[in-house]
C-alpha cells in the first residue's frame, strides 16, 4: 500500500470548486511535487493534507489510516505531518536551537539537544544554534525551517513554495541541497511550486495540475518527452507546435522533414491512433532543432537570448512558421541571418489538430528521427 493516498478528493470554497476529483499516491521515501500555474489548486491540496482545509468528497490516507474524508478531519497536530511554509515562519524571539527544538517540547533536554545537533549537522549549520533568525541569510533560514519540520520525525513532509523568496542562483543551489537533506532523512515529501526547474531538481515524481485536476503524474523525463496532453506539452519546457500530416502509424510529414516514431502515433483522445492523412500538431523542443551549416534547409534568425553556454534562437522557416533552437553560444549569428538547421528528434509528440494555424506543410526533405 502507498504511504500517502489521495482518493478522488474534492475541495470547495463556497460554491467555487477548487479541487475536482483529484487522486495520487506516493510511496514511502519518495519526493513528489504538485506543479502548475497560480490558481490551479495545488496549495489547497497541500493544505488539505496538512489538515488546514476540509475535504468535501473523497479521502486522504497516510500509512493506510484515513486522516480526512467527508466525515473525518483528523486535527493537524495528530497527523504527523511537518510543513515548511513559503515565508519559513521561524519564531523571531527564539534562537536557532529553540526554533528547531520547538516541536520536541516535553522530551528530555538531553534528547532535544542531541536531535538539534544532529539536524544542524544535516543542514550544514553547525555552530549557528545561538543565532536568531534575523542574523541568518535567506538560505540559512530556509534550512532551519526544514530542520524544524524534520525534528519530530514526521510521517510526511510538506513544502509550500519554499524557494520563492530566494534569488535565482541561491534557489537553484538550495533546491539540490533540500533534496539531499530529505533523502538523507528517509522522509516522504510533497513539494508545491509553479517553477518547473525547482520541481525537476527536487522531485522523483511530479503531478502537473490545471483547474483543480492532475493532468499527468509522472517522472520529469516522461513529462518532458512523453506529455499525455497538449496542456502538459505546453506547460513543461519550451517548444512550438508545427503542422504535420500523418503518412502512416509511424511516420508524420512536416515542413522540416519526415519523422519516424518508434511507437505507433497517437494524437490524443480525439484520435486514439493516428491514421494516414490525419492533420496533427507536432511538438518541437529547442533541442530538437539542430544548427547545421551543411543542411540545405535554411531558417532566418528572428531573435536570440544569450544563456552563457548556449543561445536560444527564434527562427523563421520558409513558410513563415517559427521554431526554437538551442545552439552552443560560440555559434553567434546576427538577427536576420539565415542559418542551416536539421531535426534530431528522439520522441515524436503529436496532437490532433485543433483549428487551422495558418501554417503550410511543404514538400518534405527526407529526415529520419532518432528512436
């Protein structure tokens, strides 16, 4: 049985349904993530697990025991759930040691001191036990908040946008550190964020949420390379949709060439298996479009974004269709320049076309996608 189970839960604020029939399960020791745009219901789900929001329908189980359903609402303090808040919520009048030990009150002083020292070592802040929160940097405060949540040995750890108050560089570094700390503690955890880079750095499994429902629960790799619907494909990573026509169950023709799929093409619920002549939108990621001076296919540079080791180019194809290409930064081309490109696609992702896009599919240059 899964360590955490949400079974078809629904939550409402008055007449407004915020979460609609959501289910997920998480194995012990796994870090999960709810990822989605603002207002999709992800924080409400986290608060319901913590016991701060009542469940209208469905149930929540932790270690097999029901902690919430339409009739049962176990008090937050009885759920054995630790929580790291967006603003850390450290007690300003308590030093670091007393902040970490706050949830251990009633235990022998020697046991509390030993646990505090253990957690300070875990989060790499030995020697800071007598400092107060205002004497710490944002990153240090975040690690103390994490240590405080871990101190009682919770059955589940919840993290609500824990990096949102940090600058980008610190956020990237700490996200990896937080994952290591949680894994070292052997704790099951759920992170809520709208930042996919944080989600990828911390979580083992991610649920993409939209309008109160999980669109896909999967590994970061599969979310990027095997999105189950158009929303997931558009939300994760960068990319553009270009016109395509299905030639057979494993080939699709587009302006940039003919792609071959290792699996039978499926373009979504409206067209479970794509047949010959089916019009589709093919997802192209920036890493699918390769700069190649020897290629006969040329594209015009519309704009570019320098990213240090790489440049993200926006390119216009002869038909007027725009695509993105991620190119090593020593290939520094001017706006308006025409450069050679080719495709290197490992996963063909296509969806049944919704309306006309105005793009034209020209005669294909034979190109085979890698499988």
